[in-house]
C-alpha cells in the first residue's frame, strides 16, 4: 500500500473524526457461508449498507490462516487498486488492511449489500472446521469512515464465518442451503418499529425461530407452520431487551439459516 496514500487517508480521517459529530450509520458485513468438500477456492464478499456519499474508509479484516490462504483480492465495488488500497504484509498471519479515499471528495454512494471487494481464498483446512471472518483492531486500530460533509460516521462491523463442510452431501445438514435461507433483514441496524425478515423455504412444515444475544443466551424461541416459498417475518424491537447484537436462527429439520441483527435505539 502506498505510504503517501496511507498518510493522506490517515490525516483526512483523523481530522474528520476529531472535529465533527456523528452524521450517519454505515455497516460493513463479512459473509456467513459454508463450503462443500469439492470447493478449493472460496470467495468472501465484504459488503456495505447505508454507504452514502462516503469519501474515505479504512479497516482490517482477519481470518484463520491455518484454514484459509489468501490468494487474491478482486471484484471491486469501488475504484480500487491492489497496491494502493490493500496492505498485504500480514496476509500470512490472516490479516488484511484496507484504506480508500475518493479523490474527488464528492463522495461515493453504493446500494445496500454491495460488495466493495472480495477476498479469494485457497481452502486448506480440514472439513468440519470453521474460520471466522472478522473486523479486527490489529495490527492497529484504524476503523474509520467519513462522508462528503466531513462529518464523522458511526460504523457497525458485522463479523462472519465460513464453515468447511464435510462430505459431498453435507447440504442435508445445511447452513444457508438452497432449502432454507434468510435473504434480507431490514432495517438493520434497527432503532424503532419492527425488523422485517425475508426468507425462503423450499418445503412446507414446522420451523423454529430462536433469538439469542451475543453470549448465546436464548431471548426468545417460538414455532410456526409454513408453506413452501418466500416467507415474511416481522419482529418488534420490544423483542430486544437492550442495545446490542443479536442472532436470529431459523431452523427447519436439519436445515438452518442465521442472521445477526443490531438493535441501536436512539436513546
């Protein structure tokens, strides 16, 4: 990564964060995936939501380097260059640094769930293991984002994982399989009203919903009978007892799908 670019981004974002109040919330999403046994290369999309008129951002992404080996970076959703915007010095340790700024300073807006870049991994871990894909504060804490009004942005970083699934038929145990998958949760983060969940099941039957907090404690669990096809669930914010991160699991037989939900009330 260019030293001049790093210095510019650092000075720009430091100035913004020291001198302005919070303007909006941006979310960065790591994937939650599973890999079948015949997959040798895995693509991890780093996605954004509420990415509006952004002029600069920087953060670190980490993974388990004993299971995944970073081969390349691509699928750019921003005007990026590998040498200028990515720090690869620590990739053997499972850490990548990312810095970008908009030279026009007008700001860039992207649609929700747009990938800003993808990490391409060679899979070397044993099947049945799980690698986190997380946003970290090492080697340095550089989680910063600014918009075109030079106001500080409160950013949420939603960690993910990839499961190295065992056996060619392990989709029968499926996490986010073609039988059952959560497609959209909105708004997320949520502050008032309801959270809407769009998901799909290919077969009718009984499903179990489970809401847990970050410690894994069950907040709420309930059952429902559904038909096949696209499903719609609404959850009032009263389901969330306190500000923070929650996990919604939808399970039907041996199939399940999970989604992190962030509850951030205004007060």
